[in-house]
């Protein structure tokens, strides 16, 4: 749950604020409602001393809820308001505005044991007050009338018995004494009225406490936001902690790459995605010594330390694409700075290595051409203007029909053997094993596997990636955590004489003028027009270009 909140804090915050705003808006749109409350205590009638307390209270509540009391209360309230506002239905019936709360069952003498509460709700504060008080006054009148009627009926019965039946003198005296006692008790009961705490006019409506309602809305919104974030995280959440993939892949973290661009900044230009390049203008630092650049350099050092004997490394991730291309390009530049002769191979159809390292190179001549046997490796490699020690083999044209299965692996193995014979390290930007059926061929052919992890990649995809790597028998040697996910594709800029990029795929040069890059195709022609740092060595026997030691 806490991980979901950390993964989607903006979702939780938005849901909290939205729900709180809705709750406050409801209080502003719904009409104000006032509630007035009165309470009274009913005295025990002397004529009903033999009746239990609870039974007597029940009888009084029955009177309070009677039709007679409702009629009296409507008349009293309208008289106090001097206008006909309330009707009998407001005091009795399904849609009544009054509410009667009888006392809880308690022993006699307990505080509140005989207190009845009456409340009245209305859109006008005065009407609410007069309605509650009118109901109590109407009950007092109905109770008085009930006591009067009960006493009169008892006296009339005794008088009728005395008049109609001849009695002895002693019996007649007893009846007269009984009648006198009834009259006395009647007068005593009529003199006792309920003790009333009259309702006052409410000053604050029930639904006008915006602070309380807004706080309730924020609490409800936070709970809903957490639940929504948890549900969404189970489907989409990625690794928010850079150390968590260690338990999944059982491999160390080579580098935690921090963000090198401010949030919301578009990184469309290739130079903005290469913090290792000294030409990168990242956070106004043109020296290439940014935190992200140093993190890539540390990751490159960890990679070289972990894979000293292998000469080929494949980088894979669940989604491949821009994130993986950026990692491969910066790792290659960092390795080149350390004097390692690197060939970067883009085996991902959606990769962007060619545009990142050799801007304006286009899609003519690349990995797909070499794999299909249409062109030689030496003719498709390009020297990166960012570092003369880095050669790039882009993917080439995606329209070329690619071999699959055994044929794909055989062609890739031939390409890899030619490349490893002339470079210190071959860095392959592999396709996603989750989306490309032939992605297992580069993974199985290369000597080491490096995982690229981004927080915007769902954990479930990494679980599937780990499972597929296990089926291929490939154990990752390490992983990189890229905190700044790249969402925008690189836009291919038009080549210009000042951008440092080659203007042609191949520039001819006479043998006696020295090759431009120190890389020869065996016929005395250079493959690129970038000036070398040192004179070029002679070509190797297999005809694959070599790169001079820095």
C-alpha cells in the first residue's frame, strides 16, 4: 500500500483534492437546513402511581406521536409565525420534519431516564425553532386534556354509582371519599407540567460547516486515492526503489542513473540525451561532468570490471526503445573515454542508436543489411563524432526481410565474430525478449547480459523478462536503473557542415592522404570523414576496420 502511494503520489493527491472539492461544492449547492431541538421531562401522575415508569413513559410518547398533538402543533406554530407555513403532515407521517427521541431504558433516578428529545428540521431557522417548541406545547395541552378527561370520567362513574344504586350509609360515605380523592389527584396532576428546555433558534445550518465537510471529503478522497493507486499499481507500477530488481534478477546494481533534465523538459535532440558527451548542454554544464554523466562512467567501469574476459555484451529490457538506446549510447561513450575500442550494434528495430551517436546518418546501411548479406560490416559502420573510439552499426532499413530462428542466429554469430576480432568490446542494443521472438538469439550469442530498468516499466513485465532469460539459460551480469524515463522519440535533424556529423555514408580518400578515421576497408578508402587522433593502423585480414588506440 505504501509502495503504491510512493509510486503514484500525484494520483492520490488529485483524488484527495477532487473529493474534498466535491464535498464542499455539495454544501454550496444544496439549500441550507436548520435543526432546532427541545427536551422535556414528564412528571409521574399521582393517579397512576401503580403504573411502571417505563410503561408510563411509553404512554406519553404515544400521546406525543398522536394525530391530535400534530394538529395542535401545526396550529400553535402557524399562530406564532403569523402565517400558514406548517401542516399536520410536517409533524406526523412519512415525510415529517419532526423527530422524537424517547429516553433510553434506565432505572428510575438515573439522569436522563425520563427526558424526551424533540427536534424539528426546516430550511428556515425560526420555523425550525417554532416547530420544535410548538410540538412540546401541543403535547402539554394534549396531556392536560388527557388528565382532565380521565379524572372527569372517573368522577362521573362514581357519581352514577351513587345515584343509581341504593347504598348503605357506610358504603355511600366510602364512595364520596373515593370521589374526593380522585378530584384531588386530578387537580394535583393538572398543576404539574413537563419541565421543558425550549428550543432556541439555530445559528448554523447543518450543511454549512465547510471546514468539517471539506475535511471529511479530504479523508474520503485520500482513502479512495490510496485504493485507486493500489489497484493501478498492481497493474502498472514499476520499480520505485533502484535496489529492488536485485532480488528479482539476482545480480548487482551497476549504476543508478539520476535525472539529468528537469521534469517536463523535452529531450528531443540527441545531444540532450548524451550527458557523457562533452558537447551536451545539460543544466548549463558543458564539461560533461554532470551527476548523470559520472553515474554512466561508474556503470561502465563496473561493467568492465564484471566482464573482463567476455568481449560482447547485450543490453535488454522489457520494452527496449528509447530508454535502452540512451543507456547503450552513454555506456559506449563512457567506455570509449577509458580507451576501450567499442562497436555499438543496434539490433532493435525500434532503437535510436544511429541518431544518438551519429546524427543525420539515416537508415541506409546497417545491422539489417549485414544480417541479410546485402552489405559488408565495414561498409555499414559509422564513426561517432562524440568519440573516435566508438563505432556505430545502426539498425538500417526496417523494410528488409529479416531471417528468423537458426538462420538469424547463424548470421548474427558471423557478424559478432567479425566485430569481436577487431574491437575490445561489442555492445549490442538487443530487442525486447517480450516483443521479439528472435530476441533470444543475441542474448544467447553474447558473452554477457546487462538489464536496463526504468521506473515506468511494470514489474510484471520484468518478472516475465526474468522468466524468459531463465528459459534461455542467460544469467544477467548486472543492471542499470534509469531514473529519467525517455518518452519522446529522437527527431532526425538535417545534417549541416557545423554539426560535426558526416555528410555522406562513405567519403572516398586517396591512400596517400591517410584515412580520415584511421579505419580502412582494405581498398584504401575511408569509411567516414571525421579526422583521426593518430595515424590509422593497417587493416586486418578479415577486412573489418580497426580503431587506433587512444
